[in-house]
C-alpha cells in the first residue's frame, strides 16, 4: 500500500511539475519578478553597500510580491482539474495523496520562481563595495550566509499563501470566484494581520505578549524572523523582535490549515456529490416506473 501511494504521489508530482513548466505565464512571472527586484535594488542603492542593506531594501516589496506570486501559482492548481476530479476518483487515489502531490509540485515551482532573489544576491556579492561607512557602528559582519537565510525565509513566506490559495480553487466554482477569494486572502494577509495586531495594542493584552502576537499573520512572522535572524545578527544585542518558535509555528500552521482544508473539501465534496448522483438516479428510476 505504501509503495502504491508513493507511485501515485510521484505520478501526480511529475504531472504537475510538467504542467507548470509548460505554462508561459510561469516564466513571465519569474522574469517580471527579476525586473521588479532589480528596479527596487537600483532605486534603493542597498546593493552597492552589502547584503544587509540589500535585504532591508527588498524586505517591504518582498512582503507583497512573494504572496502575489504564491497565490498565482496556487489558486488554479486544483480549480484547473475540476473536470478531472470525477475521473480521478474512479482510481484508487486518495484525495490526501492527490492534494499533497499537487502541493509539493507547486512548492517546487515556488522555489524555482525565487531564483531572481538568488541572482540579486549574486550581483551584490560581485559588485558591492567592501569599503562602506554603514558598518562603522555595527559589531556584526555582513555575510552572504545572511542572504541565504533571507532566501529561506522568503520561501517560507510564500508556502502558507500557496496552500491557502489552493483552497480558493477548491471552494470557488469559477475562475472569477477564485480570483475574488485570493484577492481577499492577499489583502487580509498583507494588511489585515498587521492591522489586527496594531488594534490589539489598545486592549487588555500586555506588551509582553507582543512578540507572539506579531507572529500570528504570515507577514508578521516573516518580518520578525528576518529582523531576528538576518538583520539583527549584524546589530547585536538587538533581539526580541518576534518569538521565533511562534513565528515558525505560525507559518507551518497556516500551511497545514490550507492543505488540510483542501483535502477535506475535496473528500467531503466528492462524497456529497456521489450521494446526490445516486439520489438523482433513484428519482429518475422511480419516475420511469
């Protein structure tokens, strides 16, 4: 049974990867991301001085761009297969295996779409001046390893949005409906989470719980981890931007919620659909009699 599930998972994974690679929009998205990041870096000027200034320049645009790329990759991942789901259910393929195969393939595509970030890091490595006054008051060291940490966190930011956007494709009955849902997802994730945290400052919650509350929305978790483990490394003893455990748990939690919701929706929806179809057949037979 395990070997069979592995083969099915591998088949779904390969099929989904081939679908993404053959989609022109995917490559246009990667190219557009490279253009945007290059423009931000040229305007900000951080690339001329080192990795930390580059990360600071890219931080705010990243919080908007990466979620957008993730939902573009995810919102049609299951919606596009709506007509095929009935056929897929005729095979011994569980919805969990199917959704996980699609999800892992889309995560791989998301990682591939982040190549422009790596290219920007390579350009900074080759061109940044070693003589810069910005580090005169820093006791930390600017390092390409910090940029690698940033890249890892960028991918971790996109994964929850990818999983949640897949749910939109399952719930929506049309492409327009899916777009409307993911638009709300983006607004709620990029702006709503931070606004909720700011609004909670006037309540009874103490300031001691702020590092944990900041980590609840994906963007807050990402931003806090960047300040805590990337930018903050060059600025000791600054720390306490966010609870790292809560931030990582938040990113994982949102991802699990998205994938789990997609699996449950497809499973329950399929069962309900089968029962409705059997009921329709029975009613038709009764009328014929």
